[in-house]
C-alpha cells in the first residue's frame, strides 16, 4: 500500500466548487450557516475541503448564490461585504446579535441535513 492509497482521490476543483455552491443554494431565507458547516457537508460527499476552501470558492464564484447567508464561526459576514450582507440578512429577517453586526447563530443556524 502506498501513501496515496490512504487518501481518497482528490476531486477536480470544478466538482468541489459545484458542491459548495449547491449547499449554499439550499440555505433558506432568514437563516445562515458557517463556512465550517458547509465544509463538513461537502466533505461528506467529496471527502475533502475545509472552511478556508469554502471561503475561496465563495470569494471567486459565490455571487450567483445567497453568499450573505454564509458567515464565520462567530456569525460575522465577509468583512469586505459586511454592510451589504447585513442589509440582505436584515431584509430576510435573519436573527442578528443585539449590536446588529453579526448573525445570532443560536437562533439562525441552518444545517444541510434539515
């Protein structure tokens, strides 16, 4: 057995991108999920990836999906698009923290198996 046999085949980048976007498309209006949760859902299907890879996909190809519904583990939307993301989340009625700057994940988190 070689070291390569221990690891699942690395899927093509396009396949990973498509799977990330498919998960993000399923996040319901008024809810949010995290990069880590998306990464876990994709890893169940493809066997690889992590929150940073999900972030890279979202930064490069996420404009056609509800990208504002994906936040970091603290509930913060992407810093570069913070105001727009918060406006979208508010418009959808997503629960935010008291200061209105983060998603209240205890009330808003969505898991792909829902």
